[in-house]
C-alpha cells in the first residue's frame, strides 16, 4: 500500500536572500563556487530525510477488521504502508546477548541456502556506530587467530621510530559459500531522541541493532524496490507572498499574505521487499 506525505515551509522574507556557499571541483580539478538559498537547501534536506524514514520505519495501520487506525481532521482515512523493516519476516528477527561472527554467518546461511545463488549472496548490514565497532571487533578477533603478526597496511601508520601508529576499521567480510557482508552506518539508530533504552555495554540498545538486507536480485528483479505513482511521485511548488523564490516583490502578484514565500511538498511512495525471507534483524536482548 502507498503512503502519502506532505510538508510545508514558510521562508521569511528576511531569510530569502541568506546565501549558502558551496564549493566543488569539476572535471579539470578547478574549484567552482555555487551560491544557493540556505533555507531552501535545509528544507529539501529535511524533506528527503522524512521520506527515507517513512520508507524504512513506517508501520502498516490497517486493523484486522479492514478499517484504518488514523483519520484526518476532515474524516478521511489516512492509509500508511509498511516500511522496509516491517516487511522483514517476523521469523527472521533474532535476539542476541553476545554476538559472534559464526552466528552472523549462520544467519546469512539461513538467508541464502535455497534462496540465493552462491554468486549473489551479498548483504548490507545497517547499524549504529556501536554496531559498526562491534562488527569490526568480531573480525579483528577472527583475524588474530589466522594472522597474529598483523596486516602491514594497518601497522604502517605514521613515520619514524618515535611517531608510529596503528589504525584501521573492518567494514567488509567475506564468509563461507560466497557470502559477503558490508556494514553501513545508520544514523537513525544513534538518535538519542528516539532511542532511550540503555545498553549495559554503553550507549543505547538501538546503537547495536543490525538490519541485514539482501541488496541483490530476486527472480531477476531487484530485491528492494522503491515505487510511486507515475507523474505524482514527487511534487514541489512555491506560493509567493511578499517575496518569491526569485526575490522581493515590488508591485508584484502574491498568492499568500505571508511576509515571504511558502514551499509545498507532496509525495506518494512505497517500498517493496520482494523476498521477506532474504532479510533479517539482529536485535540486542537486554532485560532490566
């Protein structure tokens, strides 16, 4: 089911000309300076985050009797589709107290055998910063068994006998039977506003949560697909007041009485996980 989102932002007239300076390198390596509107860029960034959060965290709001939970002020039903995380099969949500690399491989085997060919077993792990540290630490412990001397690329930090260093972080692991893991930071799992349950090892439980997605294909189609209504997936328009997006109005025409202009957004979108059995979650099990 599709979800419809909207957003509005009123840009005050005295903010319309606040610039944002962006410098970038073009093909010849020379820096190019671009001036753009600060408030417009911030609003666009917020809107994209809201759309991404809806696709990932949204929960289907239809009740068992077929009716919907939410209604607007005018009485119309508000339909909300299931986000990517809710579409993962409940039987593939695993709770753990102590995570090991062998257990991570076992989960990946369950997601692969009789489901994915050996050359398409590539998984993306989305987690918080503490989860990224845990993932790297699991690999370090495994590497220490097979390579106690260490990787020279990690030992070669710094220079001179008094300025040596050691560094590196593991973000990828190739396991058994063609399985490949790549870890990616999920900032939402580190949000202290939404995540309040503390973890005994420090931080919050969601910081350690790992959402594992098959980013390959399923029956020849991408396993994860974003969908929208053709021609109406993303709409954006301006309503000028004392100011338009092009500057203050002098004897001009306005459609609103605000001292500034309005930005309106509207989107109808959904996301589809073709194979709910090709994704999983590792959730910290913490009791208090």
